[in-house]
C-alpha cells in the first residue's frame, strides 16, 4: 500500500461521489457513479484486495452503470436537484 | 499533541470513509429525486466496504496467496506477511447484495414513474394526497 497512490485515489473517489450527487442530470449522475466505482476498484487493487477489485469492476462499475442508464432511458433525465 | 495529529494523519482511510458515508447519507435524506437517493444509498454501501477493506490492510504485507509453492519444502506461514483476507471475503458478498438492492430499487423507481409521471418525491406525495 503506497500512501501517495492511496491518498490520490481517495481524493478522486470523494470528488466523484460529490459530483455524482450534485450534478443536475440523471444520465451524468449515472456515468459519474460508474467513474466512482472504477476509482474504488483502483483503490481496492492498491490496498491488496484484488478479488474485491475485480468484483467491483465487473459488478459495481459494469452492471450498476448499465442499470442506471437503462432506468434513465425508461424514465427521464431531468431532475430539480 | 503530536500523538493526536499522528492519529488523524495515520488513519486517513477512516476519515475518507466517514466523509463518503456522510455524502451518501446527505444524498439519501436531502435530495428530492429518487435516482439521486438510490445513488446515495450505493455510496453509503461502498463507504462501509471501504471501512472493512481498511481494517484488513497491513503495511508491508502482500496479497493473501502463499508464496512458497509445491516442491519448495515445508516452511512456516507467517501471518504478518499477508493481508487479512477475511474482510475481503465478507465484502464480496456485500457487493453482490448491493447490486441486487440497486436493481430492485431502480425497478420500483421505474414503476413509480410509469404510475405518476415524475421521479420527484414531493410531486409524487402531492399526487398521492390529491387522489382520494
């Protein structure tokens, strides 16, 4: 666990999380949530949890983003907050 | 004084986990849109996963695969050389459960949109109150 890499990825994770909950577009929020999951996957790999890392990459980043995009296409992109 | 700053700086993973958890909780409570609430729920779950993985991490340790393979004789396994794999295994289950929860929540949101024509919580509440 190299602490410089760890701290940089942690900062990116928090930035992606804040951006995903504040952006005023649901499609953008879903894509930012996918970016957040990929940053978390990098973090797990840097912390030595490789099994959690590839599960997060396939399930968390892949399937969750597909779910969000499918839900946004079936409903609406507009949001008030 | 030095020990307090050392405590804050050395455990930065836990501070980031707390801030991520607060971001998720804020999105679940304060946001009006249902998809935003679901994103907040997922951020809260992944923050808890970050907490558990941080428990298992060790300085100067490698991934939990035994280094001496077959044919190298018998050596003692030193647990301090390996990252603790028990939190990893627990969190694999948590990831799968979180994606199942996400699927159910988004399906309910789609049904609500088909019924009420909006994803905003206050508008859904108004329509429910107006209907007898």
